[in-house]
C-alpha cells in the first residue's frame, strides 16, 4: 500500500480539505500528518480527524514548534508501507492516479 505524508503548521483549513477529499474519493492508503501547529489550528485539525478517523487510515502526530523540515525528519521514521509520497498540506494527489501508480 502507500502512505501519503503531510507536514503542516497552522493551516488547519488545508488539512481538513485534504482529508475530506480523500474520504470522498475512497482513498485506501494511510495518511500520516505531522502537525507543528498550535492553538486554534491544532484544535481544529484534531477535531476534524476525530470525526473522520474511522473512515480513513490516519496517523496523526503532533510536533509542536518544529519547522516543516524538522517535522519531515520525524515523519520519515513513521512510514511502514512499501510506497510513500510527500504532499504539501495545500496539495492533493488524485486518488485513482495513486492507486494506478501503486498497481503498476
């Protein structure tokens, strides 16, 4: 399978959009979110994940105060699938294309 790895910081609206897209398109892989947010953004993201977590395979890790690069370093060690893709919190990979790539 595949893990989509997403570092984020103070951009909960993008993470929520990303999760909704993968839910609506039936994504079957793992989504690993490394969150360096604080305050309101952290709480919004956690709340969104709680409501959708049973429908998606989400690994949510909090890394308060880290930069994106520091967060990425931490996330590398969490990948346990044969394939992985790094995605910005404001980007998405098209679900059917991801599935076709893994099959190939």
